[in-house]
C-alpha cells in the first residue's frame, strides 16, 4: 500500500504562485500517484474473497471483485482541480469559514470507511481563495487511506503553505466504521479532531470565535 500524500508543493504546479498580488492566480492540483491497475486489483479482490471462504461462482457475486476494484479505485482517486485565489483588495481581515463540508475517507488500519464533516476556516492575508476550493482540498487529502488526525493537519498545513494566511483552523467530526461495525462496536460514537495555526492558535479571542462558529466548545 502506498503511503499517504504529504502536503508539499511538489503535488501542484505552482509556476504562477508568485504572480503580482492584483492578478487572479490558479494552480493545477493533481495527485502524484502512480495510477491504478484495475485488472490486478480485480484479481486481488477475487483472491481475497476466496481466502475468506466466499465463493464468487454465483450470479450475484460473479462481478463482485470487479465492483470492489472499481469502488476502491474511486475512493482513492481525488479529482484534479484548480486552486483559484484572488487578491484581497478590500483587506478583509475577519474569519472566512465553510462549515459542514462532507468528508469520506478510508481508515488505513482496516480499510473501512469513515464519514463525517469538516469545518475549514482561515484569516486572510494578501489573498483569498475560491470557497468551493476548500471542499476540493478536503476531498484531495481524504481520498487515500488515512487517519483522521493526519487528515486534519494536512488540510491546515496545505492551506497555510498555499495562502500564507494570518491563521487557519480545521475541525473534522467523523464516524468510523472500524469502531461501529467491528471491534468495540460503538455505534453513535463520533471522533473530533482539530488543527489551529497562526492567529487562530495563538489568540484566545480568535480561537473562541472559530470554535463558536463551528458550534463547538473551546478545548
């Protein structure tokens, strides 16, 4: 299994990142993976099912290895997008927050899904980002085998690196099927992780505002 993506500039084309601050800037974000071999994945899925004593000879299960391979390929393949930023002409210096961005990922320990929502916010510096791109960034890092703690920090670190904002805050709330369907079997449990950077970490009032807007109590 390939290791999760680490947030760094090699994952994007940043040739326009240092354009004049009055210009619109868009950088192409593409996952640097090695591609998907669906034939090999289908064969491996069939062997996996057989090893667990599940026959694929019936009409209902005959296509299951192919479906498994395509399903996991979809889960692990984020869509490319353009990270579009704009000059902060009005010098807006208040919090920008997108709440309840859907999150779906796969636990790297059991390859079982975890799903939930992400709240992503930042205090703008010289540039602001297209709001839909915050959801794209969440999807980008979620589309690999993950742990929620790393996912939260990757999103925050990447935004800090790309936008150079005054502060970044990310909160993820997720239900993990590796907890609810197996092992401890704790349905209804919710895991919450957060990463705060810059002013949102260092200034108590900014931190409280962020958690109030995400409707969470300040830790």
